[in-house]
């Protein structure tokens, strides 16, 4: 199997599917971007919760150490 035959064999399924057209490629790119945004939103939401919990814990320890309890 030559290089041009291998390239043809791998490009035919893409041309037959929706990725063969520019609109199909655009749709695939937009779906991929949407998935990245959804996953990023979840990760940022989790990060904000962890930061908020950390601030509360550190502030409580700071106040307790300032008052001499700890």
C-alpha cells in the first residue's frame, strides 16, 4: 500500500461523512467548543467552592489564633 493509497483510504470516510463539508467541520468545531465550555464551567464552579471553603477555614483559624484560643 503506497502513501497515496493510504491517504486516499483514510480521506474517503471523512469525505463521505459530515466532516467532508466545511459546514460539517464548523458544526464539529462548535460542538467541541461547547463541550469545552461545559466542562470548564463545572471545573470553575468546583474551584470557586474550594477557594471559598479555604478562605473561611483560614479566616476562622486566623481569628482563633488572634484571640489566643489556638
